[in-house]
C-alpha cells in the first residue's frame, strides 16, 4: 500500500452462488486498480458470502464513483452488497493483531446442536479469544437416519491467548460430559501442519478388548485378571507388577488359544478407515503396547502397521509358562520408544501423534506433539492434552485437519464427495 492516505472499504457480497462470480467481481476491482487487503469466501447450501477488503487509489469523490460501478457489478450478478468504510486507525489496529498467537479448536460430536455450538462459543468469548474462521470438516449429514454411525466436526481458527487456559480446559471437559461432545485445542504452528507419524496403544484403542482379559477367560481366571487390569488402567497399580501378576495366572494355557482369541478380536469403530487413510497420506504408524507381540503382529498384517513393540509371552512345549520374556513395555518404555522411532524416521517428536486409553499411555501421550486420550479412563482424560470420547478412531483425521471429502476411499467406507 502507498504511504499516502488511501480510502479502504470492506465489501460484503451475499446471494446465490454460481461459477464465475468471484472472477467477474475481481475484474471490476482490477479495472480501477484496487489493492486487495483481505479476502474470505464461503458457500453454504449454494448461498455465497464473500468479503473483500480493498484500498482504492483515488480521492474520496472518485471513490464514490468506483463504488457505484462495484454496486452495478453486484446487481448484474444478482448479489446484495454492503459497503463499510474502514478508518485508518481501525485498519492499523487490525494489522497489529496479526502477531497474536493462533490456535485451532476442533469440536467433535455425533450430531451438532445449536446448544453445543453456543456453549463452546461462549467459553471462547469469555477467554478473550477472537474467532477468525469457522468451517466444517465433516460431510453433509443425511436428512434422515440411514443407520450408519453419524459424526459432526467443525473447526475454529482462533486468535489470541486464553485468559486462563486451565480453567478453559476444565470447562470444556465439563461440557463434554454434559453435552456429549469433545473439544480439542491445538496451537496453530508448523508442527500441527506437519505431523508424520501416529503411534497407538493396542488394547481398547485399536481393538475393542483387553487381550489379557480374553486370555484369562480361556484359562478360567477371567474375573480375577479383569479386576487387576481395570485397576492398572486406572493408574491404581504399578503396570509392570500388575502385568507379571496377570501373566502368571495364565500359566499352562495352550499356545493354540492365542490364535483363537486373535480371530475373535474386533477393531474399534473407525480403526480400519483411519489406518488406511494414514497409510495413503504417507504417515508412519506403530503399535506401542503393554499387551503382547503375537496380537500386535496379527494387527500389523491386517492394518499395514509399520512398527510393533509389545511384550513377548514365554511359551514352552506348546503352553504359556506364565512369564514375560525380557523387559516389560510399560508407560516410560512407551515414551522412550516414541522418541526412538521418531529419531529413526528423522522427524521431531512434536511431529508424532500418540493415541491411547490407559494410565500407562500417559507418558507417550505427553511426549508426543499431539497426545489423544481415546475413550479413556477419567485420570487419562484429565491429564492428556486432547480427548476423544464421542466418535470412532477415525476422528483422529479431524485433529489432523483432514476434511471428510479428502478422505481416501476404503473397503469399509466410500470417498465422500467434495463439497463447498
């Protein structure tokens, strides 16, 4: 922009969308040497909302004539136009805001209600944050229930720092329980846009079950072992000690039972969709599990995972001995493995996403650039940076900024047509 005073206007066009509108309006602005200072366009159900902030290189009298030409262009395209002059001081204040930190808030739920939107927006306002843009990442919902699991996701681009980040986090958690939604909060920096690896816990994350509990049922000690598992996942017991105690209860179980249990394990909702999309988008993937290598390898074959790190069951003469070979993959070890895998792949740990549900996952969730507690125990939801409890595992794609229409087609889910 030239240093001399220049008339600045915010032009707001609304009306029915059609191809060529933006090009025609831009041609009109170009004919009069306008400088475009800001631009934002959205289309909702064929309804256009176009905002353009321009500087006109003319004096005030000529500016009125140019604005008349722009109004004629709008009328020619059946658009309504509102013109607002921008004072120099207001423009300078707007420019001065560009150094403020930016954050991305992602709202996830099964079906978005006005009550949910109002509650989240109110917290944003109370925290002194500016909303720059809101857009939808999920596809268009069907008018009637077609029997498939529904999902809704909108993303807010925010400017500023919250007044009280801890209080904001607690309020979002409260709203999550009250209104059946999840709210993710990320700093909008270079790392958020360059994630390259996703590491997963296995039991109750990639699969619906805790494998050791399933093995215990086969060994006739299901109730005893399940109680210890639940306490360990809540963080009430030392993980390594509890694992060795539970594995000891499996002594004598036939090795053939491993395959039987593996064959009946179900993937969590959205698991196959997520892994196929991550692979297609070039992400590296890994299982870092306090469970067992045998089951991790089976999942690796099924889902195309790049790495598996878990615990090895000792087997002798076709039966489990009740012991684990080598050191146990516990919480601290998961965090170490995350660091090692990132180094081996030549990436920064902040480019890694970690997903898990139990207390032993917290070290890796907190070490990753993006840690997600997935349908997790209360202690994990409270301490993890992000939490997803309302949707399936493919909700991770939303936290990576992937729109539904950008998802790759999978055997379980067709591609969603692109929409505006």
